[in-house]
C-alpha cells in the first residue's frame, strides 16, 4: 500500500477543478518528493476510500463535504470538532486554499422571473437535471427539497454535460458549482439560497496524517499554498481547461508560474 512507499500519491475527484488542483499539488511537491497524481478517481466516497486505504496521501476536498457528507453531521460543525473526528481515522484537514466552491441551482438567463430557490415551489413543471452525486448526498437534493418543499422529481446527469443539457433545453434547472466557468459563459442565473441551506464549501486538503510526516519537505511546500487561490483564479483556471481546452497540467503550471509561493 502507498502509505509505506517512497512516492507521494495525490488524488483528485472526477471534475475539472479537482483535476487542476490535483496537478497544482503534484507540481508543488514534485521538487521535494517522488510524486504521482492519480487523476479523477471518482466521487467523494471513492476518493475517500482510496485515501483511507493509503492508495493516495492527499486530495483537494471541500469543508462542507467533509462536514456533512463524510462525517455525516446534520449541520455545520466547528473546524476543531471536524479535526477531532478525523484524527482517529488517521486523517487531517489543512491548507484552506482561499476560495469557496458551493453548490447552487441555476436556470437559463432568459428564464422569466425566477430569482430565489423559494420560488421553485410554484413551478412544479420545471425539469431538474441534477448531478448523480448531488441527488444522493445528504447535503444535496434530499435536504434541499425538504427545506424548500420542492415537488419536482430530478433526473440524474453527469455534471460534465449539465450546462449543455440546460442550454439545449433538455432540462430547466441544474446544480452548479460556484467556481464553474460556464456559469458566466452561458449567462446563467444562479438562484439565491434564501433559506440558507448550503454550507460553505471552502477548498481544503484532506490528507493522511502519516503522509505529512513521511514527506516533510513536500508537505511544507504544499502548506505554502494556503490562502493563495482566489475564487477568480479558480474560475479562470476552470475556464482555461473547459472553455479553452488546455490540459490540466498546463493550467496548473501557468497558475503556479504566476503565483509561485516564496520558498
Ligand atoms: N463541489 C461543489 C463539492 C461540493 C460543492 C462539487 C465542489 C464537492 O464535494 O466536490
């Protein structure tokens, strides 16, 4: 298992931003350790299992996801409590990168009237196309439908095709990630969460405590990333990959070249 090897294994989830952040981590640590990036392993449950099994040592995750989906809290818990509960699993959370990437629902820019999630209850005919993970998550559709009393029945789709399905009018409402580049590209209207359902999803690193000890120099380099990636930076990187078609490694390299933390 990787936990005893001489290679630092970085993981990522299967969506654009996670691939890019995985590359940022891998390139940041590569001067200091042998590094391998296992890209786009899957959804939260799969990447977490890889981390717990020692197949990977660290991956980019989101605070609300750790809190509500991984630790199954009913409501947001303080960071200290999150750390206390992760420690017996051999895991830690650290290095807040500097931006929040929350879930939200969005409609086409020309959808008449709609501005807030609470207004969806009066539109039972709208077709919801929601990502599979969102439909299944405790902090996703089940809780959202309950909080807002929503009568619609969502259809599951892959987040990678959600924007195109919306623009081709196959569906009317999709879940978005707030740092997605296509929100602006397609001029979507993000609906206000007027009953404060969604928590903060600050980007952080979820890692094996033993990895920080096994790769001290690489870990030190990684910690220098704290607070350095703004939401605008992340949206621009997502745009470079999804709209301009650049590969993830180049996107990460360009960002690092422009924002290199002082050694
Ligand atoms: N996301 C959006 C999250 C939660 C909010 C896709 C960045 C995730 O768990 O991956």
